[in-house]
């Protein structure tokens, strides 16, 4: 089974640092996933405008294909101006609502204030619920104070929560396999 580690922003280093931590824990643990990266700062995605996916540029088609092929997603994104970045929302706008159905999603975010964790609850989780994703309940939010000036993650509580998030994500991956068996993705409601 394959999972995608998504860097949901085009600027900043903290989401990359958090995803490197996750990748390290995946490698040191008893997890057996094929892991791919999808880093929005490495792609030139076109704006979602409703055209068929074949009519988008190569980077956009590649991102859509990776999202469709994944069995699970771990998203790391910064919070800007009390909201998710437009680049990440654009990625979600590019994919079919059926793409993430019954697939696990864990969310990691960082921001400059402690209140920005509410963006996960009030914006990101409703979007992922629309996709009918299996959103793990234990998202991780990191504040700027959890990092050194060179963006090294130093907060032991955040490190512990990342490891626990992976444990729950792994359980959701097992549940996802069962949930997707025999699922009719035909012309049912979204």
C-alpha cells in the first residue's frame, strides 16, 4: 500500500521538517508502506477550472494521478492568515471527490499563533469530510516556538504526538482496506 506525504504549501520550511520527521518514524517503525512525496513547492500546478484532467499541464496531471493512486495521505501545511494555503485548496479542487473516499488522512499543520490550530477543525476537516476521507482524530499542530531558529523540531510533545498520529494512521489504513472492499464508486451520491 502506498501513502503520499503532501507538503501543502509553496513557501516555508516547517512543513518539510515535519514530513521528514514522519518519514523517519515510518522508516524506523514496523510500517511497510511505499512512500511518495508530493511537494507543492516543487510543482507548477494550474488553477482548477473544471476542465478534464488531460487538459492540464504535466505537473498538474502528475499531482492528480498521485492523489488518485494513493491509499492514504499525510498532509503537512502551514496556516496563513487564519486559513489553509490557496495552493493546497487548489490541489483539492483538482481531484474528484471520489479520490480520497474511505482513505485515511492525517493532518499536520504549523502556524505563528496557537489559535491557528482551529483552521484544521473549522476548514480542513470539513473539506476532508466532504471527500469522505477517514480523517484520523489526532492531528498535530506545531507552533513556531516548537522549532529552533534553523527550523529543527525540538518540542518533545510534538514529536510524541507525531509518533502517536502514525500509530493511529496505521490502524486507519487497515480499516480503509475493509471499507473499500466491494465499494461501488459508480453513480452514487458524493
